[in-house]
């Protein structure tokens, strides 16, 4: 989805500045899309020129004026048309973890176990950031939040089952070797090239 449509979508939820739009994507939404300030402000300028949003300037003490954007009726109609233009494309997964696991035969069992443990912790932490008070939000927000929780639970269940089947890692005889194996360099000068 393009940034113009993302901005319209956020503004359909309520008036916001460019900074506030970006902050919405710094929370749980960052797992869905990650627009940058460098793409949000040009999108807002375009939307304003096209009459899809309005902009009011609010004076602030000891700070630059704040531009607050509001979606217009034309903007809502445009957003609805854009969202229904075609069915959503496939989700794109960018995962360094999955790439690493693709080559796990080349890795030590201890490293694989640590990577799986870290990923389980990641999904548990992500679930805590998905504040999903059922019935206290719109049906749409309940759906998105519930979907996120279901994906996290499924990932945790799969990873925990996989982790149980991994061989127990052998203890490292040399503590520095274990740290080097995990990517922590004890002495950078001792690193072999």
C-alpha cells in the first residue's frame, strides 16, 4: 500500500500532524508498514493540493507552528475507492531469522537454539505490545489486533515445539568460544581474518 493511502487511512481515524502520523507507525503498526518522515510529508502535501485533506496551522510557544491535517469528504471517498480498487496483495515477509534458519546445518546447535529462544522471546514481547482490549475498540481494530495475536501465538507454538526437538547444546569448554559463536567478540584484535 502506498504512503498516500496510509496517510488518508490514519487521518480517517482522526486529525493528526505529520509527526503524529509517523508516531502511529512507531507503535504496533510498525509491524505492518513503516513509512518514513521523508515519505509522509510529501504525501500530505500532495493530499492537500488535491483537496483530499485540509491543513490548519496551530501556533505553539517556543516551537515551530504545528500543521494539523484533517481528511475531507473527498478524501474519505478516495480512501474508500483506493482500498477497494483490488484485493490486497500477498503479505511480504522480511526475516533475517528465516534466512539464518535456512542455513542452520552450517551453524552450531547452540547457536540455533539461541536463535530460536530469541525469536520466541521476540513474539512474546510483541504480544505484550498488542494492546487488545476485546470489545473496547471498533470491530476493525479488534480484527487486526486479534489477527496479530493469533499470528504471534502460532509462531510461539511452532517455535516451542521445534525447540523441544533440538538436541541439547553441548557446554562450551572455553567461555570465550561460546561468546564468539554468538557473535560477541571478547577481543577484537584476536579475531582471525
